[in-house]
C-alpha cells in the first residue's frame, strides 16, 4: 500500500488516501480514538469521498455523512459520470 496523499484538516482530523493496488482507501481519524477506513474502486470516488468528509466538517461534524460507503459509491459514480462526456 502506498500513500497518495495525506493532510490535517483543521487541526481536528487527519485524512489519508492510499493506493492498495486493487483500489483506494480513505482513512479518517480525529487524533483521539476514532478512525475509520473506507475502500473505493477508483481514485476519483476516493477523492469525492474526501470532499464529502471535508464538507461535513464545514457544515457540522455532528450531522455526519448521509451515505454509508456502498450507497456513496452508487451516488458518487452517478455524479461523476454526469460530469464527463
């Protein structure tokens, strides 16, 4: 597994995108005890999920994400496909 990129978001969470060779993982954590890892088939979906996590932080962490990874992949693929010819 190799890191594609990683960054700190607002000194309250970290986000790491990694290439697994079979897809991409998005790892998020809060520097305390909470960490989760989600797997995506493409880098574009992984980056879209990162953007969604950041949007959640911009709005309110307590609200949380709407979709679990599987549901997100369906909605994300639909959105991405509608954006390219």
